[in-house]
C-alpha cells in the first residue's frame, strides 16, 4: 500500500525523471553505441558505410536474423531457447543427406519443418509442462539433436545439394540476394505476429505476468509452447538458408548461434525476464553485431577475438537489461 | 510513569512515512516482561509496519524504542536479533530441506576440534532442549518439510528461543492452524510468558485476544487509539475502537435492491475445497452482494473457486439456472463471469505493458479479425478511448506503461478491463485497496452505473463501511463458511465486525 | 493409495537410483572386462579431470547456480599452463598461473551473478565464450602444441597404481566432503540454497559465502586445466570445452537438485564414477563417439525431470496427508 500511495504523491509521470543521463542511456544506449562504432569504423575504413558493404553485411546476417526473430518470441514469453544452433545443425544435416540421395526439395523442406515442430514441442514439454529450467532443458535437447547429427555424418561435411538449391542463395532479385529477401519477409512476418495479432499480445501477457494472463483467460502453457515451436520453425528456415548459401551441411555448425541471437535480442531491448521486447529491436541488434563483426573482419581481426567480443556483448546486454528492469521496478 | 519504567519493551512516538505518506503517526505503547500484549486493528492500521520496524526490516523516521530500560538502535534484522527481538513470520522463514536442528541452530552452530568442525551431536542436543521447551516431540534430525505447518511454527519459536529472544512477535500465528494446533500454540505461549518473555500477539480475532492476551492495544490509521486490560474490556468496546469514527465517505446512491422475485444470475451450492466448508448463495440480477470477512475467512477463496482458479472438491455452480462446470478462468469468462483479483500488481496488470494492451487482453477476440487474429487497431483504439472517457482513467495516453500509473488509476484500468468484457457477473475482490479517496468515490460511482445497466456484482471487502455503503445484501464469512446474512439496512458496522472477529454478536 | 499410484510414487521417488542399480548389475554380470586394471585406470584418469570441476559445481548447484563456463575455464587454464611452462620451464608456476586466471574468471562470475544480479546461465555462457576465444587466441595459429616429455610427468605418473590426477581428485573430493558436511561454511551453502533471504536475515554475509563457492570452483578448474594438458602432453583447440556437461550430468545423477538446496558430495563422486564408466562403456561397445552427447543430454533431461516429478509427488502426498489429518480432527 505504501508504494501505491507513494506513486500518487509523485504524480503519474514526472517528465524530469525521464531525461536523466541514466534513462537516456538505458533507452537510447543502443543507438548511441551504434552511431559511435559506425563512426569509428567509417573513419578507419571508408568502405565501411558504403551501400555495398551494408547490403553485404545484411546478406551474411540473414540466417542469423531469422533465428533471432524466432528467439525473440521465446524470450518475450519469459523463457529461453539455447537449442537453435543445434537444431540448425540437425535439420540441415538430415536434409542435405536426403537431398544428396536425390530426394525432392519440397519434401526435404516439409521434413525440416515437421522435425522443427517436434523439437519445439519437446522443448515446450520439458520446460513448460515438466518445469525444467529453460536453459538446462533446451541445452540438453540441443545436445541430443546435435549428437544425432554428428553420428549420422561422423562429423564430416555433407555435400551434394542440387544446383537449384545452392544457386538460390546467390541469385538476386531487385538488387538484393534472395536470402536477404527471405530474411526481410520473415522479419516482417515476425513483426506482424508479435506486434499486430492477438497471439502476439498473449505472448507479451504471458511473459510480463503469467498469473495475470491466467486470470485474464489466456492459456499460458499453450502460448509458451507455441513460442518454442515458432523458434524451432524459424531455426529450420535458417537452416535452409544456410544450406543454400554454403552448399553443404556440417554437424558442428552454428555452435555459438544461440548466444549471438540472445545477445542481439537483448541489445535490441528484449528483456531476459520476459514481457518486453520487439522484433525491430532484434533486427537492430542483429544488424549492430553483424556490422561490428564486418568491421573487425575488414581490419583482419582474428575470429577468436570475435568470440571474445560476442561474449562481451552478451554480458553487456545482460547488464543493460538488469539495470533497465531495476529502473522500471523503481518507478 | 512508574509503570513504564517497569515495562520491558517501550515504544515511544514512532513515525514512519513511505514517500511522503505518513503510515505511522506517533505510535506509543509498552509491554512488560511476562505479559502477552495483543495488537488489534483493521487492514492498513499500521500493525505490520510497526512490527517490521521492531524487527529491523524497516527503519523508523523518528521515535524511540527501549528494551529493558535501554534505548535500542535497531538498524537491521541482525541488530533486532541482538536486541533480543524475534519475529515469528506469517510465512515461515525456514530451510525446508534441512534438519530441524539445523534450522534452529543455523546462526550459532556449535563447533569442536582444531578445525572448528560443526559438532552435530552437541547441535542436536541443544536443539532438543529448545524443542522440549516448546513441547515439540520430533527428532532434531527430521527434515523440516516433513513437519506440518504448526510444527514448523514451533520450530521457528524454538529458533527464537535459541537466540535468547526476550521479545517475541507473533504475526497472526493461527491463520493456517487447526483448532487443536491453536490450543497447542497457546500452551506454548503461556509457558513462554511464565518464563518471563514479553510477547506481542497480532491478530484479527478478538476471541483469541481474550483467550491469550493480558492487555490489548488497538491501532487505527497509524495511531494507538487505546490500550485496555483484557479483563476489563468487552468485545463491543474493542469493536468500537477498531471502527472509530471514520471520515465521511462518499457512497453513491445505489439502485433499488432487486427483490426476491428477481431473476437469479449465479447460484453456488455447497462449494468445498481446502479452504471452503460448503459455501452456498445466490446472486440476483442487478444486485451488489457483499462478502464480508477477515483475511483467510474464505471470501477470496470463494471467488477464486467460482472463477476456476482454485480446485473444487465438490459443489455446484449454476449460471442463469443451468449447471456449469468451471475448470479454468477461460471457462468462467465464457460463462460470463469476470473477476478482479485483490492484488492488482501480481494478478491484475501486466505492469510493463501499456494501458491499451492491458485493457484489451481479455477481449482480444473481439478486437481482432477472426481466424487470422490480426488486431484491428481502429476498433481497439476506439474501445480504449471510450474506456478512458467512460471510466475516468487519468493518464498521459493509452501508451503509458501501467507500472507508472497511480494506484487508483491502475485499479480503474483493471476495472474497465473487466467492464469491457460485457460479462453478467463481476466479482470484485477489494476493489479499493491502496486507492486514494477521490479515486475510491469514482470507483464506487462506476460500479453503481454498471449495476444500473444490469450487471450483477459480488463485492468482497474487509472494510465494514464499504459493505454498508455499497451492498444490497451482505454475507459474513468465517472459517470457510457463511455465518450470517443481512439486508443492508438490517445491520450495523458493529454487528458485522463483531461477528467476524468472533466475539458474540452485539 | 491404490496399487498404481503406489507404484508411481516409488518410481518417481527412486527413478535414478533404480536405474543406476540396473546399470551396475548389467555391468557386473555382462562385462567382467570392465573391471580390468587398465580399464579402470583409463577411466579414472579421464574422469578425474572434470571430476575436479564437478566438486565445485556441486556447491554451485546447491546454491542454485548453474555454471556452464567450467569446461572453458579448464581449457583456458590448460593453455596458460602450456605457455607458462614454455616460458619458464616450471610446472608449478604454470599451475599457479592457471589457478589464478580461473579463480579470477570465476570470481567475476560470482560478482556478476550474486552482486549485480545477472541471470547465471547467460552470464556463464558469455564468460564461456570469452574464455574459449581467449584460450584459442593464446594457442594461436598452431592449433596443436606438443610439449616435451618432462611436461607430461605430472599427468602420467602413477601413485599406488593410480594416475596422479585421480589421486588428487580423490584427495580434494575428501576435502570437499568435509567442507560441505562438517564446517559452518558447508551448512551455510546448503541453507542459502534453501532460502537465501532467511539466511541473509540471520545476519550471514550471503554474498561472501556464494563468492567463495565460485572461487573454489575456479581453483578446481585451474588445477584440472593443468592436469589435463599434462595428461595429454600438450594443448589443442577446444580441448575440454563441453566438459561442463559431463560435470552437470554427474552432479544431477548424484542426486543434487537443479533447484538448489539439496544434494551431497558422495552422490557427486558416484555420479562422476557413473558418467566416467558410461563414457568408458560407450567406448568399449564402440558406440560412435558422436553419440556421446546424445547420452549426456538424455541423462540430464531424464534425471532433472525425474527430480522435478519426485518433488511434485512429494508435495502431492504431503497435501493428502495434511488433508487426512484435518478430516481426522473434524470427525
């Protein structure tokens, strides 16, 4: 009761408070950091901000963006999915083997989507129904599916995709590569579902306050499981894109993808506690990380530095998130 | 003055404000060693704030606390422990998976040998002594969560004794005990009293106060309005102290009460579950039915059971004459029941979402295109704007985050959310808790308007004035049963409160 | 209780021990080869490395924290040992540096998780990446470093017929057991896992206790890192990463609850032995190496789920008991 009366005394929203350094950094920190790093790279390397380079970055990040959009759903619903990288490895390996033996392309895609639904459902069962901690449950399913893929391939890279499949990634439509178009389409679809449909609203409600959502007649468990399935579906689509781009599949692929996706989403304003986030933010986060990677690459920075860098970014995102939610709670 | 010097615990003129709102306005009282001192008062009277100050959880703004004649400076819970104050919490602060002895001795584990290893034998022996002192016959090596709630409470008392506590605060200790367990607890308290402890006993129930306390102080609005010897006072006197003369509150004129011939909307028969012992009543169309009782008496529990949030062992629910099975809030909403829960922050609002989203969560199907689920922004916005106007929500706009609203406006958001569902029955659990007086009046007005339009309301409250001002008919609950039914003009506040706290009715 | 629910109760409460017993009987009857000295030595030298980390992990999981960075700390510590040895020819110095670095990493983990309040999984995951990246950077282009024979002295010496790392593991394990069972510190660790708030209310410095559990884990990882490289006789890319999953599997198989508050060291010893034995068995059955991960993932999913089901079952039975008591009183 004390807190409510306190808020009353302070008025609903004092503008003064909104404009402190802290709140500016919390709300616009990403943009400021983005501008600063872009400026730095642009000074070092005049090609950095060229249209060509930006388009190129976008194309490289396409599959990762698709994955991150899926993970955003899981994060907003208040859970986490650490298995997406393994899912990509699993479904791309199976589909590549299938296609190399002369299987039909639509059938392979259908197969991947069905597998995705099953894996997503398993994640949902373990985390939502049995109640495993989301991280443990999804990491463990990730281990299982990646292990199966490794066993099928003996960790050898699988080739033999039909030319039509591999060519797709390199063809351009209206000046942008097909993969970029797919990523844009998936992002728009994700944006639409999360922000403009009743299902999206329910995701926010479940992540923001599961108890209240239950009282408001929302089937919380079903929504949360559906989010896992969405994440798995987007991972399957990302796997198709990766196969097309690389012309091959490997069981060891995308090992750090889940951290990168979570980092991108969190940097883009999605909360690790659930109930807050946006697909646009995730898009920005992905773009930010991809641009920095590109900048580092063009300066010839070692790939392992980039691992260190992603870890650092993830920590930064987590710290930002924790301060943000503390600031929100203190209002 | 002489009396005061003898007293073991003296509290003088304690003030406490939260963000500029004064919750304690100079409370003073004192209790002697070997005395059980009761503390009575309605919700928000300041009992728990005062006790939290004693326990070192809040710090006081001004005022002094003396223990055994010396001023005690209680800055945190450790300092309270050193001063010999122990708090027996409503929700137990224990370690469920550890042994009973470990729980009692965790703050001062005995050690032995050159490496200061924990001396388990000695630990169990000492713990056994304290267990004997509170008369709990369990082995010190039992895992704590194998004990019943009552036994766990006894462990907590034993823990307090092991810390040499001389002042023991019991905060509604009987709320989850059966009558046999309550008797055991009273035995322990009497024993502690004999050994010279100073005991503060917070309760809602006056029969308990009369049974166990030597003196009783009544708090109202952050002040001590009277201390009495229980031997020289009556239930009536306590009731009048608790109620006091309230500020005149504005209640709107209610629409006429529907007579017995009016159509019955909702009827429940013999609801039984863990907290309910056969609750039956009927709600007429256009009626405001009050459910009055203390916390834990079964009022909220009845509502939760009807709404499908709590499991029912048996009982029947009829909606407009036909029996319905309600297993989840979804089903309840489909049959036309809405429920405003008592804690809006935990169960009412998605605090991080904006007002617009919060308003339309329960009616998403109405504001979206069927099949594909696309939100029709225009429809939604016009509904939201209408709600703003009709239900007097004051905010910077529909995009303001619910967390940043004042309590009253938050409550209006939750209320409008349920008004907009067009349900036939609305259950309101403490709709004006934590709401300022202005917003309160507006909320009452809104409820009346909706009832005039044919809504039927069940109003749950522990404020007797709200019952008298807002209900056509009042049901009084105690221990999971309905123990009285009154028409609005047939009863008095004193009668209602007296019935609730369990003394004889006036 | 009906027959069926009785069976369910027994199975839910004892699933893991039952399975372990079946496993043990199977091994004893079917695989007498398993108990040959060579086999046991090979088993113990492997298991001892991550077993060391599992000692610390047990403490962490009891306080309710999951640390997925231990494998990478072992990797980093090993690489540092190699480099320090190359520079100074001193094994002791290598060990000290390894310990110091891992201690610092774990201390950071502790600070970020306990003091700043970041989610433990995301933090340790980010730290895992940073450690992996850093270690790979230190190895540099070589990707495999082979060391002279004197470097392997520690890792390959036998004491009483056992590898020195196994002896060290057993010794430190005994110390761990004593610390957890006989000291105030150990009791506080359990109590914090049970109810951290109540512990803080009794005036114990919760942050300090928890930080110490992290530091202990760091020290153990440092030791494990040194012995790992010494056993292999050099360093290579990504050695030891993913060891955290063997650790986690051992700890949960040993009966420590992922929810915190309960568990014990002896269980972990048993768990380490079981996982190491399983590892060895998979080898002996010439099960594909690639399937190992499937097993570890499956084991974690199974044991953690069973632990949760056991908790549900216990709560259910307690409620039934309370209800019966109430009815008793009324009648």
